[in-house]
């Protein structure tokens, strides 16, 4: 029909998206070091999880990556050994890297139909994990963790893959609600445990963007006993320094 274009056939893929925490506040040289370490960690973790390179395509997303895996690879490999292998790679890197080159990750896993064109890939199955990466519950899970990786799984991926395979540690996940842009969906979140020495979040060599605002005293501190104002004097009582006669 005139004015329309043929939509390329969709192909089923497992989908992994990752995003570096606090990437934008780093100096340029630290961003480059983080990117190099990120792709090396992904390559190593996938290989150690029995995900052959010939079945993987990876798109650079600047501060993260989009990984597509052919159906020939069991999804259990991505939900089972892969998160732990990736966390171990990050910990090894952070153990020897300069402070600004240490980093932590948010990751999302999903699967669905993906359309390929000359620019890359598209489709609702690709959009969803990127929305999941921005979920407040996932960001809070990483902020509140001593670990290097927080993972979120779509509702479908959790129920069809994680909950059906013993190697995927389904009990480690908790159900959350995601509300990002037009996406409203349940999902499942977990934080990866870490080894010794990873209790502190990686430091970053930040490029200052704006002066920091002066910290405000919290209401609880303002109400400490020593900070309470003196009660007003009773009516009829003397208020001079000598007190009542």
C-alpha cells in the first residue's frame, strides 16, 4: 500500500540491559575506564555462564549496554549463573581499579519479540527492560546494598524462567511495582551478595556540575532537648533576671 513500509519480521530474543550507577558525574578518563571494564566484565560473565559469543549481539548505550541472546541459549543461563558471574567480575575490577573507575550496575532481564532494521533493534520487548532499569525500587535496592549489582526481572521472565529453575534463586527476589513513563507493571528485584571489602559504594572522581546546596537541619535535630526554646512565662510572674520578689 502506498505510504506504508513493510515491518521487518520479529525474532525472539532474551534481553539483558545494564546501566552504570553514577556514570555521568565521573571525569571523562574515568568514564572511559569504566566502559572498558564493563564490556570486559560482560564478555567474561557471559562466557562463564555458557552463553557462546556467536549467539550474542551487544549494542553500546554509552553508560550501559543492550545484550540480545538467541533462543538457542537456555534462558536459565542468564537468570542462573550470569548475575553472580557478573558481580564477581565487577568485584575483581573494583578491587584493583582507581577510585573513579570503580562502579556498580543496575541490570534488567526480559525476553520477547525484537525487530531488526539498519539502525539496530526496536520493539516493546526492547523498551520494557530499559524502563525497568529506571524503576525506583531497583535504584533503591542498589543504594541500600553493599553489593555491586542490583537485578530486576520482568514479571514474565520471573514466572516463566526464574521461578521454574532451581539455579535461579527465585527466593532472593521480591515483587515490586514499576511506574516509569507510560509503563505500569509488576517486576521482581534482587541485590547480589558481595565478598569482603565491597561494603562501601565505589567512589567516583566527579567533575563538579554546580555548587552543593547547604545542608538543611532535619526536623528531628531541631527538636533535640537542648534546642527547645524556653516556655513563655506564666501570666503575672516577674520576668527580670532576679525572678519574683
